C-alpha cells in the first residue's frame, strides 16, 4: 500500500500523484472519466484536482463540465469521504476574477456541480491583481468559516503577491494559503524555481505542480517524425524543437531503461523529488494511460539520476 503524503501543514493526506480532471467532459466522456477515476482510486489514489473553468474552452461547453462529471461519479460510488477534492475559482466564464462576491458565488456553484457540502482544497486559479489580497483572503476566509472550504491555496501567482497574502492572513488571523499549484516540470523550471519556490519552502506550503508532463511531451511519445493523436499535441511537440527538450528526452530514456520504467514515470519521479513538491498533477484520458502515472508512487531515483536529469533540463 502506497503511503500517503501530508499536504503541507494541513490534516489532509494525499496520494503522491494528483489526478488531473481537465480531460473529464472534454477529451474523456463520462464513461471514460468514470473508468479512469475508478482505476485511480482502486490503485490507492485519493487526490482529484479540477477547476470550475474546465472545460469552457471546448466547443459546446460552458465550464463546469469536469466538476459535473466528478460530482456524478462521487454520487454513484458513494465515496466522497475517501477523496481529497481540489477545485479552483476565477476563470469560469460566469465567475471571472477574484472579487469577493464572485469567489463566494463561484464556490456555491462548484459545490452544486460536485454534489458535496465542502471543497477540501480551494485554489485561486489565477491571481487577480486588480483585487486587493485583503478582499480575496477575506472572501476565502468566509468560505472556510462557513464550512464550505477546508483549506485554501493559490495557483499562478507571483512571489510578491503570495507573500502579501500570507502576511495579511497572519496579521488578521484569517485562513492562510497552505498549498501552491505552479506550472513546473523538467522542461519548464523557471516558472517555479527561485523566489516562488523559496517562499513556498519558508512558508511550509505544499507544491502541487500542474503541466507535470508538459502537456504530454514528457511521456516520451513525442519524437521526430512521430504523429500523436492528442488535443494538446501542438503544444507538447514544440519542446522537440529545443535543445533542452532533446537533452531531457535523452536523459529520461537512459534513466527509464535503467529502471525498466516508462519515461513518464521517470519525469514525474524527478518532479516528486524536488523541494516542496507533495504530489505532481497528471491527467489520463484512458485507463491504459494510468499505470505510467501511478508508477511515481513507487519509483525512487538515485541522487546521480536526479542530478543527470537536472543538468539535462538546465
């Protein structure tokens, strides 16, 4: 049985891979989504990540599709208490930005779609620089005090704004960010490393990185001349055009061969070993894609292998 990891300073204990819900109701229909969620939880997984905006970008969708699918699955399986549920606010077409009234209305809408009375981890999806941190934290604190949210977190935020929010929470005795969801992976490191990571480490925040596999590039299926059937293929394939991307693939291949492990598992294992990281996020459109992701729970890279991957990704 894979041991669960404590999420920062909270009472939440999570599987070392968070299952991304961005594909649910988009490239995975309800049946496929249920199958992936069933397989993930059957393997010991308990940490599901979504957002109220998923997947408003898809033709015919309005936002909230992922939450709706997850809510139906939770109701069907009757396992709400076994799942650590994370969602986000700020990018739904009907609830854009982080004004207090918007945040509170969006939370109620998420709770309805998810069919639950509480959100375990509620992220601000993107910072809203036009709104003072006092207003944002104040609204989130109200949700915590009302029992609608257990813990709050931030994504896509600068170190300066994050520090400002943490200082305000401490000064006023209000709910405090406990986790951070940065864009972070082997081919995109400067989006987190440096001031933001240093602050997370000082403040005891748990990092739960998104784009952990660089939209699929770090699965190893993107190679010169290869055609990949994916809605995200164009974004992932661009890494092939960079010297860093090619170096990283070479290093990943070597480590993967040494462990007889999938390239994706190795890429996630490097990320999981980085300071502050509690659980990378990765999504699976099909059950067949899950084993390579779940393998991160058991793969431990040597210091030499971690250093080789870090050098390749510099």
